[in-house]
C-alpha cells in the first residue's frame, strides 16, 4: 500500500498545560434515541457510536448507512459532534457480526477467529470473535467499507474510530489454520489505518491501541512504530479504557501517550462498562470522575473522553 501524507509539525514549550478533555457519550448503534436526555446536556460535546460491520454491509458491496444517517441527524439537530466506531471484533460468543459472505465464501477462510480466555492451554472457551485482518481478502473488504464511509461521511462526522489492537486468540493454532503471525497482524492494522486516513481527510481518524499480540514493553517495536506513524501522518490514537497507572497498560500503550502528548492529531480515551468496575488501589473504591479526568488530562493528554451511559455521574 502506498501512503502519501504530509508530516505534521508541532511546537510545544516546556511545561505546556493541557486543557481538560471534552466529554462524549459512548454507546452502541440503535441506542442513541433512548439516551437523548444525556446527549442534550451542556457538558456533553457529542457522542461516539459503535457500528458492527455486518450492519453496515448486509451484502457484498451493498452498504446500509441508515443507522449512521439517523444518529448524525440527531447529533446535528442537537448541535453535537459524532464519532463513528467501525467494529470488526466482538465480545460475545453469539456475536459473529461480519457480513454473511465473509463467513461463507472460501477465500475469506471463515472470516472470524475465536477470542479465547486462555488461548493455547487446551481448555479455553470462546468469549468472542475477531476478523481475520491478516487475510488479504478479508482486509480488502474492510478497506472497501472504510472508503465507502469516507465518501459519504468525511467532514460530516467529527471522527472515525478503529477498534482496539488487542486480540486474544490461539496464535499457534491460527498460525497453522489461517496464516496468522504477529507481524502480519501488525502490518494489516497499520495498512487499515492508512486507508482510513486517506478516506477521511477532514474528519479525525483515531486508532484505538492498548496491547499488541506477542508484545510486552514494546519488545517488538509495534507500539513505537504505531505512535511514530500516527504522529507523522496526522492520525489520532486512543484506547477503550482509562485505568490510571494500571501495571499492564503502563507496560504497553500508556507511556507512549505520555511521550507523544501534543504530537498527535487527536487523543480519545474511553470509560466503558468494564472500566467502571476497576478500583483505585489507594482508596479501594471505584475511580471517580475527577480521577479519570486527571489521569486522562495530565498523563495521557486526552482531547476527549467517551463515557459509558452507565457512568454514575451521568445518571439522573
């Protein structure tokens, strides 16, 4: 893939203060109307909505963007911004949410691989699924979707989010079965990100990054290469959770957000339902809004926080 972008230059003085991130609501397709009272709040800048691939492409090359049209219409009417997340991995055993042709036609190899709680131990059960982006035919169809979305929504939506980089699969089994390798997966994700940037030139493009398979502490240089690419090509980054100073994240994506503060086009972090279950080790209590925001602002340099509708401070 040929990627031709202009590098962005940023100049920051020492001690630059970062403004508190804007608050967005995070939800799934089909739920926005029922959350209108939250979206209308003056302290909510907009909404991030997750759309699964199957919903957007019911048949090969035939796209149905009516759900996005409806949500964008509501956001526009309320004077709010919309981020769209295009989901290719799922967290339920029944959520095989790829178009049927990807699951059935042989060139796609089944389209999905199971995500496992304990991959490789011979006793794990699938808890979800991930698209085989390392399969060039699957990847080509995902990129066609991104291009179609860009043709219709570039400049109309505030941004597009690509899902988290982490996947929990039986890597040994999938290497034999589907041709998986960690290098191939990384290259596929970076290629998809480049296509999204080419398709969306006026809206933010935000890749969620938390962990890379096979990597810990940047020992494969996947994390550093992604942040370098994002900084050079006007790409935003983010993550599916804010868990202040959690050890696993501090060995992976979090230090890079800190290192690249002010050097990325956009940083969008989420407080999703699982995030709300974590507790502050110092207090023994769930993290508060102020604790989430302080870490997002001071350490991660976030421009936006996408809050679950279940967040306590959003409740009436």
